[in-house]
C-alpha cells in the first residue's frame, strides 16, 4: 500500500499507511510539522476497508502507540 514514514529523530519513526493511489502530498525528504496533510485516506495494500494505519517504531521495532503517546502527554482517544 501507499505509506509515508516520518523520522522524528532519536530512533523514533511514525508510519501512516493505506493512502489512496496518487494521493501522497509530500515527496520523500520533505520536512513536515504536526498538522501537515500527508495524503488521502484509502484502502491500499493488505487492507479490507478505508482507514488510516498509524504505527510508531522505536529503533525500527513497532511499539504500542497508546502508552508511548500517553507517556509524552499526548493520550490517544
């Protein structure tokens, strides 16, 4: 599927996936800030319905996003 990976430094990356074909709004290497539109929600790759996949990786290993974000004062709702 179509995905955007954001490198936050310190070994932290976030992945946003399943964007619609031809909808990515940021070319590789583009600096982004919170709120920057990355693409349009879709159902590409191994997806069974339209949604946005959100993943956090620490040194390349996926981690549970709820405690990770909550520990930084950003609880997921």
